[in-house]
């Protein structure tokens, strides 16, 4: 490679997603010559599809507790130095209107295209060069500089920032190149798996639910010590919805998973009150007032039985209440990277500086965003990590 004519820059950023673009203009604003290399035909593809096309670009309640990592403290420094308010100020600067949906989640009023345009405009103003449709074939380091061989030729720089993302949604161009580069330069890569992903059912559990596809209900999903309240959506393959996507990052196949089907009630007190007030009402009728009718009917047909409330003994109602508050769900797996919003695991944070995202093993090498073993909850947290990690590397990366 060293014999070929090369394009020379201060910083090469591999990947034009949220973290990569943010890092690019942050470094460019410092006067560094920055080039972004992206193998897809356009930048910010995951940004464009996020939030139903409206991009849940941050969460005002972000703390390190909203992230999964083998080192839960690693993300603290970057998050503390670039906060949701900082990104909101940037959004305001560009005149992008937004609203809070729930629980601190901020969405564009119009389109996620505005967030991508904002990032690209910031890159343009910082003289960042963005190279799309550019496939990386090899990366090496010699004589104090990096050489990146691509389908567009050879690029060299003093520093390389790996912002290639994870394995989620391969139809958007996701690849494992970031993990390959990490291993090449001496980094450990923790096992990866799909996160924020629908769960699949099979056999009898699927038979019990498949014809209810489209039914949604509020639940609290629990796996181990983790619990999330939100909507559950029954699909023709299993279950989805915010509560399921959240718990999927904590659940592993074979582990217990349960749902509180009456998260807004004390089930025992509520059933007891219903029995006292309307003893002639059938169980399915009463449950249909707090659950979707079809789902209430299925519970009674398959598991709970159905008769007037006065015919249930106190002990039966108590047992039923406990069951409704801890309803077991036997998931067989997840839908995998195909529909996962994020990738859990990745580049081990033990090999990175938490303040700068710099490699502890290789001078001038940085890892940011989803490729790193830091994964946020649903609700804007992963974008906030992308902005914060991109900012940390962008203000630290050296072009000399």
C-alpha cells in the first residue's frame, strides 16, 4: 500500500452514522483536516429510520444508569461533558422544531432528515470531506500514520476514529468491520447479540397468541432484576412493543421472563373489589374493562376459566391475582439483528480511555458509538451516547 499515491488527512473517521458525523465536525471545528469514509450510498441511514422517521434524538433524563456495559461507569465521563441540553442547543441553532413524547424522549416535529441535514451542514461548515460508496479493504499503521485502503483509493492520516456501528439492521449496511479492526489492533471484543429487539415465540406459546397479532396492552415486563413498563404488542412471530424491546436487552434465552398484566392495579385488591361490587359479572367481562377484549377472552378460555365472580373462592381470586401480576411468557429467542435497534457487547471498554475514547493499545486510534460495549435503553439514550462519545473523541483526536 505504501507505494500508492495517497490522499492525506489529519483524521479519518470510518462510518457516517450519528457518532461519526458528530465527531467529524467537532474535530473539523478545531482546524483539523477530517475525512469521513462511509461504505453506504448515503450518510445517517439509521438516523433517517429512527423514531418512525422522526428521530428520538435524545432523552432529557439521561444518566449512566440508562446504559448496559461490562463497565457501567465507563460512559459517565463522556455523558457528563456533553449533555442532552448541549445537543438541544444545537437543534435549536438549526431551527429544528421538536416535542417531548414521554419520559424525556425528544422527537422532531417533522422529519429525521432534519437531524441528518444538521449534521451534514455542520460538517460542511467545518470543511469535513464525506466520502460515500467507499468500501474499506484494509487498515494498517506504519511510520506513525494510518493507511486505509478503499475502493476509492488509499487514504492516510495521523488518527483513525472507528465509528462503524454494530451488527443491527444489516439491510442498512451494518457490518462487523469495527470489531475486526479492534481485534487487529489488540483490543478485546465482548460477545455481541441483538438488543432492543422483538422476542419470538414457538410451539404452544406461539399457537396461543399468533391469532391475536396486532393486539396491544400496557404491561410491566421483568427479567431478573430488570423491569420496564410500557406497551406490549402481539405479533405473528411473538411479542414486541416498548416494554418488550427494553427487556430484550436484559433477557437471554432460557431465562425466566414475566409480565404484570395489570400494572396500574393491585390485582388482588382490584379483583376483590370487583367481586364485591358486581358478583354476577363474568370474569372475562370484568377483565375486558382493563385489558383488550380479545386478550381477556383468551386468558379465560385457555388459562383462567370463566364464570361469575361470585363463584370464585377468595383463595382462587388471590392465586389468580398473583398469576396476573407475574404472567410467565416463554420466549424462544429474538428476531435477531435483522430488526434489532442496537447491538449489545462490542469493543471492551477496558482498552479505551473513558475521557477521550482513545485506544490504550494503539496511538491515534479511537472507537465511538455502537461499536463500543455501551448500549442504551430505548428512548433516545443511544443517540445521546453517540453525540457524547463523538464529542469526546472529536475534541481529543490529534492530527499531528
